[in-house]
C-alpha cells in the first residue's frame, strides 16, 4: 500500500513504508555506526572552536562564552582520541 503526500505547493509522490521485505540494506562502506559518530564529534569540535573565535572577535568580547566553547571543543577532541587511539595527528608536543 502506498501513501500520497498532500502538502500544498509540492508535487505529490507515492511513499512506500518499509516492511520486513523492503528495508534498506545498511551502508556497506561504513564499518559501523561509530564512523558517523566520529564525523559528528569532529564537526562538533570544529563548530565549538569557530563559535569561541566568533565570541572573541565581537566588539564586546564574550570571554566566558568563548571559554565554555573551547572546553566543549577540547572535550570532543578528547572523545575522538579515546575512540581512535594512535590515529590522531602528532600532538604530543614534540617536533
């Protein structure tokens, strides 16, 4: 059985609901669901650092807000390092 969308301004298209026989196969290029979590965690770290810089570059700097965002970014980086040890860039402080 198909259902038709009735939203105004859009073309109605039949929508099939997944049943036991037609459920989509999992993505084979991803090793596990953890790959998506790593990407999201990396994006969270980048976004937190960008927000911290944005807070500091404003005319009235929001230093406490920038500090909170920097802590969030460091927490995301530490989470990535815990999930994938030895795969991070060389950040041991040595040249």
